[in-house]
C-alpha cells in the first residue's frame, strides 16, 4: 500500500491562496464608493441576468467578483441569515458588521477545510443616517476582513484601481462625480487603455440615504446613460479636484482574518482607510450554488 505524499500545512495554505488569487484575477474588478447621498456600486458586467450587485436587507447591499456560482451561493446564504436574524430578534439587529463577520467565518472555514477555496471577493455595505455612519467591509477568499472608509476596490486588479481612487476621491461628492472616479479606476486596470465605457457594459446600483425602509436601487437604461453622460462631462474637474485635495482619503492596511483560518499571504491589496475587523460570530457553510463562469 503506497503512502500519500506529505504536504506541510504552510505549503497547502499557500497553494490554496495562489489558486484563489489566480481565479479572481481572471475576472473583472469592482468599485464601491461613498457619495453625498449614500453608497455607489459600480462593476463591469454586460449581463443583465447575472448580477454582481444585489440587495441583502433594508439598508445593506452585497457586491462580489470571482466565480458566479460561488458568490451567488454566498449571497443567498447571506439573505437567509439576515432574514432569520431580523425575524428572531429585530430588524435593527441586522447590520453590515454582523454580516461581514458571518461571511468571514464562512469563507475562513471553507478556505481551511475544503480542498478547493472559493474564488471570490465580496463587499458588504450599509448606508447610515449620516455619511459617518456608513459601513463598508471587504472580505477576501480566506476570511480576511478589511474595514473600508470612503471607497474600496475588489478583484484581481485592486492595486491599480486603488491608486486612482486614492488620487481622485473627494468626500461629499455628487453621485455623478463619484461615478466618474469609479470609472477612472476601472479604466486603470486596462494597462493604460482608456477605452470609453458605455452604459451597456456596467452594472450600477446605489444605497440611497434618503429612501425609507429599502434603500437599494439599481440604475440602468436611460437613467444610467444620463448619469454616465454627467460623469463623463465632470471627469476632468473631478480629476483636478482630487489632485488639489492631495489624493483624498488615505489608504490603509487590511485587518487580520476574523473567525476563520486565513493563509498568511491570503488577501490581495485593497483601497480604504482603517483596518478593524468585526468581532467573532457564528460559523456556517453556504449552500451549493448553480454553476457559472468567473466574472
């Protein structure tokens, strides 16, 4: 009887992390950015049926990049978790912080126990009564959590996007100005190719602070074309304002994994300030999702 080859835990985790990062890098990145009226989500996505950005709860939204079947399974599991928490306790008890912790537990457990890690990066965001109360959390494939402030980039090209967001982001910008900054960041991942981005290539949604109860709203069709035209016209002024402001918000380091075992080199770079992680929570494994290609 032959004996199996021994692989050290350190090497196994490194191999998993490399595998997950390569899978995520094949997809397109996404941007989450605050504006004066809430939080804006922007992701390249020509599909009108397979969404990267979705509502989780009243004031909470979910965005993801990577393998569609895996992050769709996470989204559905998050919706069930939020609904159950709101039903058992109170709707006010469902927060982005709690969901980020739950997702960190889930992804950390999958990364440690499963032979194949999930090839996903996700963002959970909650719009508050004031901009200071907004919450944006980015969770990587190994359960690492990053507390973002102002803006965040996810996906394989997050480094390039983050550099542009750091340079151009200005607090209190209008939604069209925020969209101009997000598009400039997404164009940066094309290795200098500044090809025009059309409304049909984007998936855009917002959490609107002024809406009652359910704040999530998709922007598509004619409204998106009009908003994109405003963003294109405002782009030069936004770039100049960002440079004059000294680069806007400062970048920050990511937090350590929460609740799960992440590889030491697990997370990719991200934009944003801060780096505090939510406290411990329950562990759960999401249900199996439908198959799909990376995105």
